[in-house]
C-alpha cells in the first residue's frame, strides 16, 4: 500500500504539471583517515529552484548514513514539504552505505539513488572486501535493488515505480544529466570544504 500511495501522489503531480519538491544529498570532499568524518549537504529544490539546505556529518566507511539523513529531516520544516529524496549514489564518506528501503519507510517518501553511469560492481566488491564486515555492506547494496537505466539517468528506487521516477527526473534537471538538487549539493559541499566549488557536478 505504501508504494501505491507514493505512486498516485507523484504521478498526479507529474500529470498536472505541478511543482515537485525534492531534497538531494551528496557528500563533500574529505581527507580519508581511519575514524574520520565526511560532511553531507542536503539541498531542497522546488523543481530546479533552490529553496533550502541542511548540513551534517557521517563517519567515513561507517554505518550511520541512513540515520543521519533521517535526523537531518525528521522534526524539521522541510520534510512535510517534500515529495522525493535523491541521493548521489548509495554511500557517503567512502562506503557508509544507505539502507534505501529503511530510509524510504522511515521518511515515508520515495528514495532514489542517482548514478551517472552503470557502476563497476567488480571494483566495488573488491574495495568493500578491504573494509570491516564486507558481507554486511554487500547486503545493504543488494537491498537497494535493481539499477534502472533511463539514459541519461541511472537509478535505484524504493517506494516508487521506476517509470514514474524516470518521468520526474527531467523535471528536476536544469542542464546536463544531474538533477539540480544534487548538482547544487555537490558544488556547495565542495565550496564549504575547499573554499570554492569544483569544476564539475
């Protein structure tokens, strides 16, 4: 029932041409060190128009990414306004992997991980096996589900039908192939940490 309700809501907004409010999360640049942290920026957009921001930290290669995203939204002013949550990939701060179904259920929103291309799973698994509890991390990756290809968008989704998300993403994208909320999260995160935004997003 949860997925059906989400689907009706987003489809209705899409078909009526109404504004879709989204938050996009990306991690900021970080220096890798054992036990270190990485900042994450969450940018709220109405369509492609910037409306607000949240900021937090996760442990590098840790286990708190799902809880941190929830904590940044729960009880705040943005959550009741949102229709969709976007993540730049499934992990922050290296391999602090988000439990996508849990995130969707806890926030009561469709949650989507966006990728610029199909990932190289062989390299990902090799990297994960260099970390603690590799099987637990791989299980979280599998829980995020199938990667759906709707070029230029590649994504995983919980709480919504892939066809609906494929119809929504172009409405959230100004230029290129990255939704504006994620593009701004990338640029702002880099500017806060490095003093200037990076050349690409």
